[in-house]
C-alpha cells in the first residue's frame, strides 16, 4: 500500500516482491499521487505524442479528467497504440489510462 509519483515505481514494487521466497501472491494497493491539472496533463501528452510520431498526432485525441486519461482515434499499428499508451502513462499526474485507439 502507499502512494508513488510514477506508474513505473508501482510496477517495480510488484516486480521486486513476486520472486521473494515465500511470497504466494501480491495485492497491489499502491496508488499514484494526483498532480497537475487535467488541462496540463492533456497538453503534456499531446506534445509528447508529437515528438514520438508527428504524422499521426492529428488522428489521436487526448482527454483528461483529473488524473484519468482517455485516448481515442486511429493509428496504423499496434506498436503505435502501445507508444500512445506508454506516453500517456509517463505524463506527470496520470493515475489511469483508457486506451480506446483503434488500429486500422
């Protein structure tokens, strides 16, 4: 339990506990600390996506409510969908990502 600033910190805690001798299960109740406003989060993600792949950023929309982010739109590959998801998770203040991007 507890709070961390970044998703990778939450993932690392679980990753480090699972292989310990005697551990039979892990209940991840770590939460992410809310930080910037939804407007800041959306803008940060859009800028990061533009840096990642400038040719598709117009096909992807980013909306945020609090720390929850929703990605919509279309991309040509599953790798691009994953990049968008990963990029959203890396933005400060993100506590959840709903990736509704379609691969076409």
